[in-house]
């Protein structure tokens, strides 16, 4: 569970999402619907699927206008694992992530039908494999293909990179290098030009965005602060409309802090507001504390 300093196993909002969806002439999802328009930042919800349902992200609407509170729901989390026999990284789904993906019709499509984009977060798993230590361009490209294949197979809207818990060096793996993440993200963007790619701004990969004259900053649709309950502008040269300096944890951030961070988000002109750990309880009072600041409306909960 992410808290301050640590993490575990993390224009209009619709206009921003639509612009990302149309990169390269592709659509984000054939299942997506047009949600009621709302003005304000895009709200993102990381869902810990080991204990909570993805469908929680679709249970909140704005009292004024009926727009979705959450524009993006992130499946937290798949892993980058290491095969010690083949000496290569591979994409791994635990039982709970697998259950969501295999039941996309009931766990993902209902959100997309409401106009909510569904992304898959990928996280290190203590095995030495990470986004920043692929030994060659070909190995980075091979992992990018696994990611894009997962997006296509399960009808997802994109990939989120969270470079934590890799424990670089375990199992004889290498330490972070300068080229790895650039090769990985470049290949992923090339293979899914119309999808979303986001950066959880932490770990060695987050500071290795340029190599050999290639800068991958523009490959990202979003970047956000990784420390919940705080304000911190990610160190990536994306426009304010694509950045969330605010980050809250439903289980650990007070509603007053959530409201203050939302107010600052609007006041300083940022276009994204990040939340983590949304559970299945009725949180409309808490959610209303920040939606009042972001959108000028209370939130309504529908089980």
C-alpha cells in the first residue's frame, strides 16, 4: 500500500482523454462510450484488485450533470518478473489480476461503457527485473510486445509504469542503465499509438527518459506524484494538463487534505488528480470533498 515515502505491491478531462485516444488515428477502445461532459481535471483511481473490485470506479457520478467522477481506472497491479532459466523478463499476472482480465466482460467493459478508460499498472516483484535494466534493445522490445499484446488481448486502454520493488541485481540481473526504459517505452508507443501510457514518477526508470538523442517524454499521456497525501510536481516536461502533482490515498489521506490538494490542482492549472485504494464502501462524502474543488459538485454513490 502506498503511503508517504513508500508504496506497495499504485481544458476538460474528457477533452484530454479524447486527444490521447486519437494519437495516430486509433481509438482508445471500441467499447468506450461518450460520458456526460464535465469541466475540470481528469480524476484517476488506482484499484488494488487483490482486495477491491474494479467496478468501484464506476459507482461515482457528479450530482451536477451526471459526469463520471473517475475518468481513468488503473488495475493495480501486474508484475515484471524474471525467468532465471531463460534469463529474461516476463509479464506476470497474479490470481486476482488474472481474474479481472479473464473476466473483462464483467470487470472492465462496464467501466468502458460508461466512458472510463481502464489501464494496467506494471510493478516490480523483487526478482531483479525492472524497466531500467534490460540488457539490450531486443529484450526491451520483447517485453514491450508482451505489454501491447496484453492491452490488445484484454481490450485495455493503456499501460502504467511503476518502477518499484524491482530490487535490481537480484538473480544476477544488471543495475539500471541509460538505454533500457527509452527502448521499452519507444517500442510500446510504436506498437500502440492510440493507447494511454502513464508514468508513476518513481524509481530509476523515471529519471532515465533520454538516451542516444531520443527523449521519450512525449510518449507519455500522464505522469503523477507517487507520494500520497502530498503535493509534488513530477520531474517530466509534460504540459500541466497531463500532470498530477496531487496524490491521495483513500485509506490514509484526510478529506481536508484531499480537498486542499484538489483546490491547489485547479488553482495552479493542472489537469489530473490522482487517487489510490478506492474500496467498495460508500465514500461519497469523502469524494465530494475533492469533487467540490475540482468540479464544483458533490459526488453521488450508486452501488
